[in-house]
C-alpha cells in the first residue's frame, strides 16, 4: 500500500472517530438535560487550536463543562453557579502515546473560592484552564488517593493562573468502556461521587 493510500485511510479513521466523539458529546448533553440535575455550563466544547503548532492541527482533546442545578447562582448574574465545575474531558491520545494506550475520559471536579468575578461564558480556546491543572506538576501538587487524582495549586500565583482554582479531583475511565447503556453509571454517577467527595477523601 502506498503512502497516499495510508494518508487517505488515516483520514477516514479520524473522521469516523470525530463522528463518534460528536455522537457521544451530543448524547451526553441531551442525557444531562433530560435525566440529571447537571447542565451544560458552556454550549460549545473546549479545544486547543494553533496555526503554529502542528500537534494542535489535530484536535485530540474535547472538554465539556457542567454545573449542578441545585447549586447557588453567582450574585453577579454572570451565568455561573458559585460552585464546582464538573469537567468531562475526552482524550484521544497524542504523538507521545505508547503502544497499548487507549483513549480516556477524565471526569473532574474543579473547586474555586468564588466564581462571582468570572465573565459570562467561556471561549473554546480557554481549554487550557481545564486541561492543565490535573497534570501540571510544575504549578500543582498532585497526589493519588483511592483511585482519584487530587491536584492543588502550590501557591497563590498558580491558583490565579488557573482562574482561582483551589482543588481538582479527577477520575479516569476508558473511553472504549462508555456506551449509551452505561453512560449514566460511568459519567453522571461518577460526577455524583465527585460531588460528595469531601466525605470520602481525607484532606
């Protein structure tokens, strides 16, 4: 098979993958709206894009932001709840991925002291604000505890860089395990566990 066919076949695989990711995100949005107390806080998914970095020409990371209906609205009427943001991140892999790695979904609870100072909405280009805190070992102290990853800023400067975050708790599941039949269990029941996490994880 020549290199031209390889390129065409690889492109077909990626387009099919994107179609499946879109179906999953759309189904998750609809399910959240109709069957849960979680709602999509930002209508578009967040993603990295760059003209200069070729690794960003290919979208490999898709981030959805949710909040919980029972939480209190910000007093500034900015469209946010003054409460945790629940993040669903679909990660397909990267050039550094090793053989045997599989695409993952990272479910996180981002906790802040106060969201009243935030602007309304969130640009898709701000994906870095939710992508980096769980893995940025330079600015965040990261520990593993009972299957969860807990990330806290090392100082006030680090917290400020990530919009005032004070704690991120993350659970990892395989993207390949998620189906329409178990979406509630794997996504929203795990969001519920993250929501109750203070009684589970020792500070």
